[in-house]
C-alpha cells in the first residue's frame, strides 16, 4: 500500500474497507479514544445532531437551507452517499475536493495508531476533522445508525433531535419501538435542548431525556404545525405563519424549526420562507423526467414506504404506474411493499449485489399476489424495461434502497 501522502481517494476507500473485519461494531470506546486524540469531541461552533429512523437527510437539508438563507456558514455530514463519497461532507451545500478527504484520512490514520476503526467510524472522524478546519457557524450531524453508540455521538452537541421512531435495524437497535427510542435518545445531552418530532412517541423518549437531564420538547405538546391549503403555520416558542410547504416532508420541517429556534441563533422569517421553498435532497421524491413521469425515492422500510405512498396518491396518473424495486434482504420487504397496495400496476423487481442484497426472486416472494411482477438481474435492466414499456401518460417509481436509486441516477439519461 502506498504511503498516506500518495494515496488517492479510491485507494483510501479501498483501504478503509479492509482494515476492520466488520462493517458495524457498535460502541464509542475506540472511536471516542481517537476523537479525543484529535480534539474532535468539543467543536468550536454550534452542532445539531439528528437521529431518527427516517427523515434525517431531509431534515438536515431543510435546516441547512434555512440557515444558509439567513447568512450562516453551514456544514452537513450525511450518509450513505448516492454517487460519490464526497457527498458526505458539504460546506454551504458544496462538496469538498478529493484531496481534502485524503488529507483528512491521513490525519485519522496518524492519530488512530493501534486502534481499529470501522469504515463509518474512520469516515466520521475524517468528516469532523474537515469541519473543524472549515469552521462553519453550524454543523448538522446526521447519525448513521441508532444514536447512543453511533460514531457521530462522540461530539458534544448543542441540540439533539429525533425525527421519527420506527422498526429498522432490529438486530442492532432492538425489536420494539421503546427499545429503538432509547438508542435514538442517546444523542440528547445534559441541560441541552432535546427535540422529538415523533408524533406517537414511545414513553422511553421522555424517560431517557429525564435520565440524561435533557430539556425535552415534543411535537404536539411543545410545538406543532398547522396546515391550511398550500401553506402552513408553525407554533412553538415563536410563531411563524403562512409558510410555504417544502418539497420535503412537512412533518420534518416542523421538527427542524423547533430545533433551530432552540439553537438560539437569530433567524428572520424571510430566511425561513426562502429556506423552506428552496430545500431539496437528491433521491427523495426526486423527479427525473416527465412523459413518462419518473420519480426516485430511497424509501426502504414500511415507515418511509408509507410516506412515499401518501405522496404518490397526490400525483395524478392517467396511465399505468410501474415500480422498479431493489431492496436489502435485512429490511422488511413484505411490509414495505404492502404500503403501496393498490398504487402499482406493474412491478419490476431487481436483484441488488452485495452480501446484504435481496434477489429479485426473494422480492417476488415478499410481494406475493399484489400485482403483475417481472424479475431482473439488475436495477438497470429493470429500469430500462420499465421505461421501454411506458408511454407519455405512465409513471415509473424507483424505490427500495439507496443502492437502487443510485443505480438509476448513474444512468446517462438521468436528469437531476
């Protein structure tokens, strides 16, 4: 292997995949020790840590859009990426160059010495190093898995935020919503604002916040949104009225405003309006073309599939709706597909690659008798077939995994 100074980003990513025997190794002892060596646990700017089963990415996108409209310098750490690793670290919406990431990896490698790190732990420390160097006014830190034992939780944040609680990653987080909530609430901090946007919260959110000494604010109790037509009002510590509905989930926008008002930075109503109107996130109800209409969405569990279904019901379609689906086999495939009952005419089921991938045959078993289904060996083959079968009045919906959406976005004809 080359020296740290001569490695390309591709070299580094290959190296990171080899140095730890497992992809997920929960716990903060190892990553925390390296973070302390690198002085990354207490950062000299505001930090909002965002946990939740779904909605983390869209919440970070809306918060960043509002903060940037208000004139703040904003960092966003997110995962996984769709097309490029560099998507994971953004400053004011822009990715950094590959050499910046190589420099960060070299810094982590020098600091970790004998300590083993997973890919995500190494990448998270590198991201934090880059953010400390860039010195934003606010860092939005998206949790990778859970919260309490996630690598992002080595940072002492100013606001802890939970978007939603549903069952996913049950092998790691528990098989009840109460257990999952305990893991998510691990991002809450003593005497700091603790925001919960889950409308049906398990009791363990409140009990964990109390145990940790955090200042809990819950949707429906301490803040809420009120829809009226194409506009909505926010009611919390402040009241912002007649706001534009964002292109991303409104339920997350409500929680974002609660987190931002708890952060304590001045925000104008014009910045909130502009930020909400302009917020976008690749792979979330993203329209690639019309005639036929093509929509991609990374929905990959029943909770996110239910939201996808609710949005599809709002989109008129006089032709046939075709779904291109690829999923990981450790997800609730049957539950996710069931959420789209009655909305899909033709199913194009695709095999993904990798150790966690579901085959198209496994997807067909999970689908059951919900519609006409065809199986394909790749997402690209399924997508091409769905497009070829579709006329101008039809709709093609691509969902099931980040990998599925990424395969379509990588197509030469895809339009962001």
